[in-house]
C-alpha cells in the first residue's frame, strides 16, 4: 500500500487530497489529516533525492490548507452572530476556552494558537473561538500561519525522517503517527494547564 501512496506523491492528486483533508479538519477534527500527511511524507522518502521538492511542496500544501481552514472557521464564527453565541454559551467547556483564548490573545499569548494546532480539536476551538469573540485578524492570523507551518513541518518531518531511520514501512508510519499523537497529548496538557499557571 505504501507503494501505491508513493505513486500518488508525484501526482497533483496527493496534494489535493492532503489540502482538502487539512482544510476540512477544522470543522471535522476526526479527519485523519495528520496521518495522511505523514503517510505521504513516508512514501515520498522512499523515492530518490529528486523527491525532496515534493516534501517541500507537501509541507507548503499542508500549511496553506491549515491557514485557509482557520481563516474560513474564523470568518464563519465572526459572522455567526447570536446563534453561534448561544451554542457556545450552552457549553461550559467552549465558554471557558473562548475566555482563555481571548485573554491569551489580548496579552500577546499567541503561543496558545500554535500549541492548540497540535491538540485534538484545539484548532477548531481556537479558530471558532477567535472569530466568535471578534478578535482582530491581525492578532490571530499571524499565529495561525505560524501554527500551520509548524504543524505541517513537524508532520512531514516525522514521516520523512521516520522512513529514513526505520525504512519506508508501516512501522515507520506507525511510529511517526504515535509521535504526532504524543505531541498532541502534550499540547493538550500544556493548553489546559497554562491558564492556571498564569
């Protein structure tokens, strides 16, 4: 199967699939966009040195789709009006997350946006929360761009270097995906703790 994914890496279809998955996972956090990026990077690493630009294109594709997804969620939440406010107010967790995000962004704590990109569903909470709270785009979007690029580079590096160290196999992909999930669990832990520490 890795060979089949590898044959797609050189075609534009893999980039379209990755972009669509990353773009939509802000609304559907269950989409396996990170796993897809890692698998594509692992397959690309199985090729020759000529495949390195494909790794760079994959990173830029995933990062750009991440930022565009964040922007769409941000704008939809901004325009969501009373209906979205009522939906958020029904959830104590979302209300608390929105308050923490607002406080963090207002004091320049954009690191929260970067950390949340790695946490499960963190990207959704941050993007929708920033839009619903009518945070200024200039306070949110630069951090979203940094978050998207950091996440994409980390995911691609996991797949690429995992394949070089362990061989282009399912073991390399599984170890890389486990490292991505570990980073997500760590980010979720830090995001939950950080407001109490400050």
